[in-house]
């Protein structure tokens, strides 16, 4: 059984990657298992400056899912590169993906350039779901022109592979992905969380301090499969699929839809050993569905 895949020129021992924001900076999980079994790690979303995140409460439960409005709490890019990634590298020898967010093109460029120059970073995932402060708070990822602009700017300062993380809160995700490819992106990752909210019946107020949050978990998995399938038809660059993945079968399904690798998010919050167990179950699932080489099934449903 071959579980290896090649993601933007970087070989992964398997396609399973903990998603940014659900796995801290990685080293925290060594208390539960040897994280070197992972294909790669996408570390906590990082901005240029330190951020304390949104007001409490930040988490709300939903049927078959979870809403979060953490708000990119992180110590800032310089602290992440100086402390968090060296700590991770002490216990982890597989590829590290830096996840970069920003509120202006200049912020993205500065943070990505710093990440690109860091010896502990293998790939850069650029989250364009952040509000564009120059466009009234609208996400960079909701318009093809903005996605193209950010991609071009980041690629101009990066030598390492750049993967653009896409928001599902759009009517045509394939056109956004194509704009990223046109801008020079080495890959795209999707889907980020779906905009959602809950209301507390006792207080008759929104449950989240931020009012709205991002829905993740099994509830969004069919949406992720559909969007990965559509994007695979639109671009030739690799896709990292994510959104409600909680089993080895889910990994295979997203790969058949078009993903080269797969990120696991909310499942880590429910069970810290989720990624380990999914990886352990992959060979059995491959055997069940007559798959001998995972790298050859990408896009197999088309």
C-alpha cells in the first residue's frame, strides 16, 4: 500500500494534514502521540502583529458541527518563527506549512516573505478569508480580482510553494481558484468554514460574542466534496481538500473529488488523536476499495 503523495513538489508520507487553527503549533499534541506520523502540519493562523482574537464566547455547538469565532488569536509572525516553529521542529521532522493571514496586501507580503525565508517552513498557505480593510471589510477571497492581486503579490516575494486557502462563502469558487492559478499559485486549499450563527433561546441573543462564526465539522463535508470537485475541473494545480473530514473514507472521497492532500480540522477539537487514527485506518480503507496507490486516485470520480 502506497500512501505517499506529492504536494507542490514536496513529498508527504501520507495525505493527512491537521488544519490550521485546530492543532495549535503542533508540538502541543506530542502529549497524546508521536506527531511524526502526520503527512504535514498546517500551523495556527499567523498575522503580522500579535492578535488577542474576538470577544467571548467564541465557540458554539451545532447539529453535526461546530461554530467558531476565535478571530486569529496568535503571537504574530516574528514570534511564531522565532519560538513556535523551532519548538515544533524539535519534535517533528515532516513538512511544516505556515498559515498566513492579513488585513491588507502589504501585511500578506511582509508575513509571507518572512515565512519564506525561514528554514523551518516548507510550504506557505495563504488564508484569503480575512477582511480586506481597503474594501469595507469584504474578504479578499470573495472576488477573483482581489484573489489574483494577493496571489501575485505573495508569489513575488516567495520561492517556496504558495497555496491559497479559499472561502466557501462565494457563488462561484471555481472562478476564484482559477484567478489564484492565473496569479501564480502553486496550489489551492478548500474549504474554509461556512458563515453561520446560533441564537441563545434563554437570552434571545446571538450565542457568539462576534454574532457570526465559521461552521465546520461533518455538516459541511458534502459542501467540501462539491467544491473540490468543481475546482478540480477549473484548475491544473494541486488541491488540498478539507471540511468535515473525520475518517479514512472521507479522505479517499475528497481525493476522488480532486484533492491531492486532505486537512482534518474540527475532528481534532473533538478527539486530539483524530489524525493519528485516520492515518492508521487508511491502509484498511484502501484495501476495502481496491486502492493500492493513493497518489493515483486524485480526481478519480471525474
